[in-house]
């Protein structure tokens, strides 16, 4: 089953996204802060990341850059 990581600081949006994705039989991981989301990505390596740009702890653009850097240079 594919795994999706949602990094989003709005709990209601996370709840809705999680519900739809789980109904579609995805495994869903969530983080409400950028830094914790990057840590989850590092340990779980999900198939897809749904990423907010404006996050506490680390903004979404920096997370995307860091994921890309780590994928190219593990």
C-alpha cells in the first residue's frame, strides 16, 4: 500500500485529507511542523509528500529542497 506524508499545520485540513486518502486505501503519515515532517520523511521514506509552504519549524520550500538534496546525495 503506498504511503503519503502530509505536512500541514491546519488540523482540520489534515483531518479531511487523511480521511479521503485512507478511504482510497493509502497509508497516511502526518506532521504539523516542517522540522518534524522532514524527520518523518527521513525515517519512513513515503511515496508522496503533500506539503504546505508556510509551516512552523521549517518552511515548505526548504523541506522540498532538503528532500531533493537528500534524494540526489543520500
